[in-house]
């Protein structure tokens, strides 16, 4: 799995994740999110368009990140999950809880949530 973090001029951050988000790689995402979540009122978009597989460890990293961002007065939004991940988020009941957007651009603006 590969994770990259890009800071935007408006203080939002896009975390791009590629590959498998599972027990072997979940800590990589958690570590990247920890760094971003240290900011006051973090505004984070997680680009999931490159995720091929995700297990409970990956889902947990996303939920914990979401909860921590909210607790600090910010937000964490998910962007562009593929069919597999969108179905998984729906199946486990996270879609109503986590803001899921069709594109990174939509997530940054807050428009077009699923």
C-alpha cells in the first residue's frame, strides 16, 4: 500500500491511498492520519479511488480518523471509493456515518455526498 499526503492552500489535506488497506498496511494509513489530525480543526479528504481491497483494520482507521477529526472541530471525508469499497461501506453501515463523495473535488467542497 502507498499513502501520500498533500496540503492544500486552504489548509485542507488530501490523503491518497493506493493498494490494499488491510491488517498488513492499516498502520501506514493510521500513521499518516495521526500526523494530519494533530492540526487544529483538521479538514481531511481521503482519496480511496486506488483501493483494491479493504478489511476491518482499514475501516477502523477511517472511522477512528473521522471521530478524531470531529472531536477537534474538523472533518474527514471519503472520496471516490470503487464499487467494492462503496459496497463494503454500505454493507457495514458506515455510509450514513461517514461522508462519502464521488470525487476528491466534491469532498473538498462538501457537495454531492452519497
